[in-house]
C-alpha cells in the first residue's frame, strides 16, 4: 500500500464586512517526516492557514478543501486531493495586548479552520508545488483598486528538489513557519511594528522581503460571480499572478513607503497609512542552506489599520501658573501604565523623568516669565511621541468671590475678591448655575442674578489677569425660600438666685435685619447679639428679614439657682496609666487644679480631661461655673506600680527544635500564652516547641491594687525546614569536569573533599577518574542543617546519549522512556513519535521522559521512534535516533 502524505491545512478567516466567509489571508507550510521517508520517497506534513469571517454562518463555510500537487519541472498536475474539515478554532484580538494603544478595536475576530491529509512524493530533481486556490477576498481593501475586491487568493508552498551545493539534501527540508501574529491592531498615521518572523526547524538561514500577494479564484479567473463562485478544483498550475495594487501601493510597499521589513528579523515597522481600513500584506521568507537558496515561503495577511489612539504626548497650547513658582505639569491624555515621561522646562535646568500614570511632575521656577515646555513620552522602548507648549509663570493669583443674599426671587449679588501679586484681574465670566436657563452668565463685576428655584446653585467664576493668569473657582449659592439663621446655641443655662443675677449674650448670624422677642429682660433686640437676664426659664425667638424674605428660630434659656457637681469616690489605677475624669454636673465652664501640683492633665478647661498621675496619691479639684454661680468638688486617685515581668531575650531555633524559656517576675501570679506549644505553662522556665515563629506573652499580676497585668513578650523565631539538594545522580565521561550545584541553606560542605577544587561552596567543580559519591551538608549560622547525596558514574567513553530499547509504563522499574546523557551539558530536545509520525512527547530537560501517555490517555503497545539532540561539554552536537518498544 502506498504511504500516506500528511497535509495539515490551517484555515482561519477574519473579516469586518462585505460577503460572508470571504478570506483575509493564509499561509501554507510543511515539515519533512524523516521517520517515514526512504531514499526514493519523501513524506511531508504541510500546513495551510486561511482566515474566515467569524460572523459566517455554517451554511456559508466549506467543510472540504481541494489541494493540488504540481511537478515543478513542467508544472504538470500529479495529484488532486479533497480534504475534510478536521477542527476549528476562534481567535479574537485582545484589546490589552498592545500597551501602546488606547481605544483599541474590540471586533477583530478570526475563525481558524483546519484540514489534514497525507501523501508521499517521489524524490525528483525539480521538486513540487502544492497549491490551494480560493475566491474572494474581503471588500474595500484600501491598497487594491477594485472597490468590490473581486480577486481571489492562492496559498501554496514549494518542496525543493535535489539542489546541489548543500551538505544536507534539500528535499529533506521543513519550510519556515511564520510565528503567530494575526490578531493585531494598528492605529492610522502612527508608528507600529508587526512580527513576520519565522521559525525554521532545520536551522537554515532565513531572509525576509515584502512581496506580491497572489491572485486566485474569482471572476478574474473564472466566469462565476465572486459572491457565489466555487473554489477552483483542481487549482490552476503555477506560475501565479499578482493581485493588482492601487497607487502608491505595491507588493514591496503594501502600506506605503514609510513601512519596511527588516530582512534579518522579519519585523515590519514604520508609520501606518492615514486611512483606516484593510490592507493586503505578503511577506516572503527566503530559506538558505549552506548559502544556497532552497525555498521561498510566503504568508498573505490582511492587516487592519484602525482608528485607535496610540501613545501620545498631549499638552494645551499654553498654560498659566499663577499660584506659586512650584508648578505642576501633566500629560493631557491617559497613556498606558509604564509610560516614561521626559520634561524639559526651558529655564536651563536638568530634565525630569517620571512614570506617573499622567506623567505628572513638579518644577520650581526661579523667576517669573513665559517658558517653552517640551515633553517626550516613551513606552517599552517602542512607542515615542513629543510636543511643546508655553507656560506663563506669574505666581500670586488667588481667585475668590463673595455671595451676598440667599432669597428666592430676589437679586443675589456676586462680588469678585481676587487678589494678584503681579498685575490685576481684568476679565470675568460668571456662570450662575441656574438650571432653568442657559442665559445665566455675565461678564460684569459685581454681578447679580435672581433664581426662580431653591437649592444649592454651583456658581462659577472664570477670572483672568492682565498677565495672562486665568483660573476658575466655584462656590455654591444657597438659594432658599427664607434666609438661613445660624445660632451659636439653642439651649443653654443661666444662674439666678437671691444673691446672683446673671446676664447672657445670645448670638445669631445671617444676612438681613434681626429682631428678638419677647421684649422682657432683654437688651439690643434689633442686633444679632442681644443681652438677656431672665429670672425664670424663657424661650427667646429671633426673626431675620432679608429684602422681604423672613425666617424664624429660637433659643431656650434655662434658669438654675445653683451649679450641680459630683466627682464620685476615690479611684485606684496602675501607675503610668491614663484615666478620664467624668464629673456629673450642669456647669458650663470648668477649671481643674491638682495637688500635688503640677500633675499631668490633658486640658484644665474641659469638662472631662484625661489625667496621668505620677504620685501615690493625687487630688484633682474642679470649679464648675454657670455665669456668676459656681461649685467645687474633688476626687483622689491612688496609683499602684505595675508588677515586674521579664520574659527573656528573643531567640532562634531550628525547625522541629526546642527553645528553653527563662522568665523572671515580681508579683503574685503569672501566665504564659499561647500555652499549646509549651511543656508546662505554669512554670517560669518551660520548654517551647513551636512549628513556626511564635510570640509568647508572659503576664504577671499582683495583689497590691493594680487592676491590670504587666506583660512582656519573647519571640521564638523558627528557621524554615532545610532541604539539602546535591543534585540528581548523573554520569560524566572520563576527563569531563563536572560542576556540582547544591542548594538548601546559607553555608555548604561537601564530603569527602576529594577531587573538588573547593568543598565549602555551593557549586564546586569535580575532576573524577572513577565513579564517586558526595555527601552535601547545608547549614545555617544557628547550626541548623540537612544532608543529601549525589552519585556520579564515570564512563570511559566519548560523550554519548543512551536510550533504552523498551519500557513498561505500568511496571515498577524502567517505566519511563528516558534518555541517559553522558558527558552532555545541554539537552536540546528529546522527541518521541508514534508509527504514523505523530509527535507524542518532547522535552528539553535532563531527567524527563515519556510515561507512555498522550493527553493523559495511555498509548497502545508497539514500536515508537525517538530522536534526541544535545551538546557535550566541549560544545559538540550529539544527535541520536532509534526505536523503543512500549510494553503493557
């Protein structure tokens, strides 16, 4: 039976408009399958990507794809294959993927479709072309002339023949594979980069160029209308013609002359076109082996140029800084995090750099003047923008205004109170915040406005000086149906008896004319501050008249014959503690004194001060007053010293070790907490065995009257568990120096010291003549330690990689197919393939191997092909291939 030839075709569509399921580009590539090829017949795995509209319905999508193989010697068709759909993916552009862009597009979406087939091709001198053709590209592509874009696409790859001048046969080739780069957004008129770099499994040299996109199916190749035409089956033979380009664009400048590709890296960069839309871009990767061109690989993609916002340095044309010589600058556009802002101030000072989210900086100018400010903003080394502006620095400009009046339907006056150190205010614009009209503005000073609704009105004044200083201030105008009255108090006391008659001053504030009542035992009734002297409790009413708007309020004046005062019984506290004194009284004014004096007291004029007595006995007296009446009382506070508690010095122990605590005390009783990790919490010197760092609190009480315990704390720090690791057992060849790499602690000791350049460092070098074992001791400065051992086998051979010829995944031994490197310092890869050439396992790590599973599912018994590649300690490449039997 003829061997199968694998063709994996990745088809993905992304469109924005036009006919459903129209393509946005594609790529076809292949991989040489050495394990299933012979001297006369080669097997390849070929991949094609095609991009389809995410909005395409299932009925609009083809589930089969025809691929046609041509002999390059005469372009004759030798094979046509129909491939069924294998699987499908959806890929959407991540708006957060590019840190240089704000307002990125959110509708970029790819429908990635996969088709797979297998073929063997005889080795010939000319090689082969494998092609898939398709109608139609999406509509309105900006660098194509036809507005309907009725041009198709051809996606193809070339398999080299027997090209002379190369050390490895050219037909034994895997083409370069372009790295994923499809879901991107580029902002019009802005710098950008786009990655067209490719990976080549054969390590051939790759050179990049922009080239023409190929035409394909559609009305230009067949008579059917592009919206309904079928794909060409079979594909037309090569050579293939280019799509047409609209001037000034062409295949080597598909985005204009300001965009180029780096021939060495494949990075497309420059300034995007200024017109939003889709652009066809094709990159060619020229593959060279031993300096000989063996293949040209292509990728065709439609790049969308969007109306997004790139990184931007944005400032207003000019600024006025009139508060201080220390001024603040910031960028006027929110840029992505980690943007770097560089400011120059035009005054011969050094530039400033900041990464503040708004680029905010402060700068101190030495004198007044108008300065040219320069700003440059950079992000990730790939985004740069700059701008300039003027800064007018004339500090000492302080906008302010008064609001006179509050009444509804009455004129309220606004007067500018702006002050300026340099120049004077000469321009005003008032916005009175009247929600019922748009005409509530004025340029006069003073200005007035009459409101028809009540509430807080946000009045804004924009004021400018003759020096260019301009500032804005906003205050609320409180519009009410009656003027507000503010009273100093609404309920108070006055003292009156046979010996004393007090007089009390009331106080109100507001705009207008005041009048008080009743007109008994009161003086100055038409002022905001009348004097009252009632003999019985009286309520005084106040009326405020503002231009005919009237409001009322009242004050209750209670009359008492004496001042009540009670401080309570003597108090005992612990020495150095603070206590708040709380007298029971109706007094309004207080004066505290102490005996002995002075003694700490927070405030001698408040009702409830805080005190911290320092003597054994301290008496606190208070004089409480209401006008001319007063009372005196006192209280004595006794202080008792705290007991003595000493938990001992902090200590450090090893993991799972024990600390000995040694406390001392002067007191009646004590307590340790927490007690769960103590040998005996009822003794002064218990043993502590915490498993993590713990603070032990030692509390002591006495019976002398101090109501609180004295506490002291000891911290027992537990060092983390040590895990010594000398490294995995390994093998070297005779004469190979081996660098050991230990880990686990701060200090190291290797035993024995034989064959080592040093034995007290973590990474000594061993020069072994025979197989040997070392013990590694790791330890800390506290003496905590752990041990590990490494066994080193010395082979008297050249550097080699050994792989078993059989393994049993469910067995107790030899249950993993693992390479054994001898004299190998770098494992480049170890790969395992099944009988159909499918990769079932790969690794680059020493000691890793295949457990006989693929995706967690056990694989069948039988023969598997492996290949391994590494570098020995001299830098030479070692490559091995072979087979191994999986046993069940």
